[in-house]
C-alpha cells in the first residue's frame, strides 16, 4: 500500500506505508520563466506547486491540482500529463468520485466545482460555504459529497441536486 504527497515546489512523492520508504518521485511539468535565469544565462524551469492530490479508485493514477490546472500522473509518476484547466479560485482540496466520473474541487472562495473526467469540462458549481472549502469526500455511491470549511461548517450535498441535504453541522473553528 502506498500514499502520495505533493509539495509547493511541484514534486509528487509516493511512499510505502509499511516500510515508510520513498517509492518514487516526479514533478509537474515546468514552464520557462525568464525571471529565473541560470548561471549561464539560460531560462530556468518554474515548477507549479501541488495544491491538492488524490488517487484514482483503482490506484493506477494520481490526480493533482496546481492553480487552475489539473494533471494526471501514473502511480509510478513516470508520466505526468495536463488534463484540463478549470476556472477555480485558489484550490484547497479535491476528491475523485468512486467511479472516477467526476473531480470535485474545493476552493478558497467557498465553492465546490465538479469537473467531468471524460470531457474535462466543468459540470456545475455549488456556492457551498462562506469561506474556504478545506476538505471533500464522496459517499461510496457517489451521490453525495461532504464538505468542510473555514466557516466552521460541515455540509452534505446532493451531487445531482446541488442542495445541502444534511447540515450545516456547526463546529468551533475551521474544519479540515
């Protein structure tokens, strides 16, 4: 069993949960940045940060969000490809639906954006919270999604109806 982590410098690391050792690493594709000049005057590569990531249900791939870009990497991070761009404010979290049909993206502006995995297009958006959405989790059947926010609330949403079906459940302080 493995777990993946992402970092602000654009690297993705896969770790063995039993041994606690690093299995493999890879990074998001960089873009030339003229403001970062190498010693010989060449343009350096600027790697985008990994804002959030999640494994596919079968564990064969890892989805990453960096800014407005969605990337998909194979589980060994030997291939990383840009899947799509979405119009989303600063991303805090993501969740992949159980059958890998949708990606749900939680943003700083309190919205949850649903992206179709096949067409890579935005299906719909829910104005979910008054503050940042920090955590998302689909129910096993994919019909509902739970969200936690800096507004101190947890809500359960119907994916198709876009309505809050349970909650808000209120806590003291931010929900992560």
